[in-house]
C-alpha cells in the first residue's frame, strides 16, 4: 500500500493551490486514498484531454489525515478501552467527541475551515478498507459538512467533529462484526481520513451534484441481450447516498444505454422512479448532533430540483396526450428520472466516459472493478460539466464452474429456484432457515423486522450456525418502504440470502449499493425470486417445518438434514433443495 511519503505535504492551501492530493502527517494513507492515488496515476493519466473535451474529469481536491493522527488520538486520550468494549455506537461516538485531537495537527485543520465556505466530505480510508480480498465498502462512516457558517471557529469545530465521528465509526458495532467475520483483529485496523471537496453546485439552500453514479464492469443481473461482462451502471439525482444505501436509482447496461428499461409498462416505470434526493443542507443549521452521520444532509423532492433548474439533462416528462415519455422538461406531466437526454440523445457523453473509465480501471487493477463518481452541471451553463472520480475498488467474481440444468431448477425437492442469482458455489451445511412471513409482511413493519433479525442473528452467530435468510424487497435499503433496513451486523451470520418480491413489495433487483458489494466479498450466495416465478419458493414446505422461534412477522426453523445450495454465477441460476 502506498504511504504518506508518496504524497506532498499539505501547504495550508486547499482549493486553488498547485497540489490537489496532499497529506497531513506521516504513516499510512489507507485503502480508499491508495485507490484514488492509483486512479490518478494509472487511470486518469491515460485519459487523453481530447477524448472528452466537453467535460472536466478529475479527482476532487483532497487531503489525507494519515494514520499517525489516528494513533496519537487514540493513545493520548486512552480510547481503546471504550473503543473495544460492547458499548453502544452512540456512547463510543460521544466519548470520541469529548477527546482532543493532537495539537500539532490542529493548525492544518484550522487552515482548511478558515479558507473555505463550501461543503466538505470527511471520508474513511482505513488500512483494511478496499482490500482485494474483503473490500470494506460502506462499513465506516462518512460525514458531509456544509462549511458555510460565517464564524471560522464554528466551521473548524464542525470539521473536527466530523473527523472524530469517522474515527469513532472504526469501532461501531457493524465494523466490529465485519472485521471479526473476515478473521481479522480490530487491533489490526487503523483509520486515515480523507477531507475532500464535494462535487456539485449550491442551488438555493441545497448543495448537490446533478448526477451521482456507481459503475461496475461486471453485472450480476444482466438484462435482455446484455452479458455479465457488459457491466452495469446506477445513476441518481443528488448525492450518491441515494444509490449506495439502496434507494431508487436508474439502472442500465453501459453497452446498451438506449435499451428499454426492464419494467412492465409505463405505469410500472413511473411508479419506480426516484422521487427524492439527498443534498447538503446549506440553510439554517439543524439541531447540533455530532454523532449523527446525516446531521447536515437533507432529503428533498424532485420538484425542488426542478425549481433549482437542474433537471434538463436528467428527466423525461409524461405526455398524457400521447401516453408516452418525452425527454427533458416538457409540459406539466409527471417527471421520470431516467437520464434519457444524456443516455439516449447524448446531450453529454456521460455513458461513453463511464465505459472508458471502467475499461482503464480494470486494466489498472487487473480485475473487475466498481467505481463511484459525481457530475456537476451548472444550471446557467457558465461552467463546463465536471466529472468527479470518487472511488475505485476491485470486485469479487467467482470463477469455479457450477452447472444447474432445467431439471434441477424444477426439482420436486426444491425450496428456492432462481434465475437471478449472485455469487458462485455450493453450500451443504445449512440447517437453519430464517424467513419473513409473506402473509404478514407490510412495509411499515420493516424496522421492527430488522430489530428481530438482529436478535436471531446474534444467537446463531454465537452458536456458529450459518443460516439461510429469506425476505422481501431490498435487503439493506435505507428506505424501509423498499425493503428491510438492516445493516451488515444484523445479518452477518447468513451464508445464503434470498430477496423475494410480493405484489406490494417489488422494487428492482439490488446491485449498486455498498451492502451488496460486501455480500459479494464475503462469498454469500444471493438469490432473487419474483412472486410470479414458478416454481419460486415453496412456502408450504417451510411452514410445515418445526419452528425454533417465531413471531407475528418471522420464523426461524431448524432442519434435521442440511439444505443443498447451488449458485451458478455465469448463468445466474440458483437452487436450494431439501431432503
């Protein structure tokens, strides 16, 4: 991993200086920063300025607080006792907020906050993060601050609070569970922190990019004529939190950007379009809450973005006269966030640029990759569009040959059959099944379901009993109306996960979030099953099995004989059979 000596020291000029990638302190810069350094040196250096002259492509300006600061902060404040304890995330975060940063680095942080009045993203970059074998995507905290208060001392204190929050997140329950499950010790982990400008524009009391995206060079759910190696891209209006937290986004294959979306007609498409977006709150400060990751973020509605004048290249508009969508803002019909102007009519070469960067990133990492980016568009057209390259990480793509024929998929002993599966391999040691009751499932119950799963997962993990988990909607979505809002720690013992749908809970398949990137890295087998699929899921057989525990919302059954699980990552087929 590159160390701090490869980066110039921060010279207390953040924006506008000659150096846009600097460091504060000695030691390590962490996985995320190392990945961005690789992007700078091996990806963007190979992108000719003549290839995309209409777009500015760069890594947004950043400085890295090296692990030296983390080591000094932890040791001088005697924080390891509370950090390694079983205390709640909130208690750990509060203790970290009460600690003092090393005095010798305070001047650099003060110069950042004093010289800027635009938002900053304070991001994790730990030693274990974005490692090839187990990428820690989305495990640690990121805090965005508006940095626009008139008093420089207050801006400085908010920046310090954000740094301490990221430090504290190293020891939150989710990361502890994750690190333990990959066989590493929390003592091995150290946290560097990236302080980076946020890509976007201030529009009224909100700051956000017009487009955020996650691109993958390999797709686990190819549609129509696309192949897995053709990749997949998720785009959303506003901050990328919309995508990585499993919210509604526009998903397409970058090789076929004009292909029709896989919806059951126009009404289905309109019912599944993005309806809100994330932005940095530039208005009145919220109640002070330094241990809240989204303290300075706001969720706005699509009508707010239209008022901000940012939708021209992003939406199609419904024309009731012709019963069709027309690209751009046209009339007063409903807006659909489908990015048709840039994808279908190439008003901006976004897709061609994303394809090129995926290609270059694959060559640099010598592996399938996932990239994150943000694009700012000036509503007044005074500045060129800006493409901010935010992250690149390797993907885990299994290569073992597993074959599932039609007969096996339709087996009479089948519990689950899927043609949209993720992962690759066989599991023969699962005796426990935890599943949500389909007859009792309602979206309003999903937070309560997450809490129940937490208790069951703790028990099964303590007994070292991997299990099959079956539920509805998107696992890990931050939106409880799209699925169960679990974090990794609440289902970390699941070896096989099924994402089923119901008529009232049928969002697109999940694929663009940090949550699923980590499922892949853990080699968890993942099957998606539509409620209309045949044979689908044998609920009758499940309900006949003896319950170890059960409630109104879910059941945990324990089987005398293990299930047989097979997933073919090449074909996307998966099958779970019982004796």
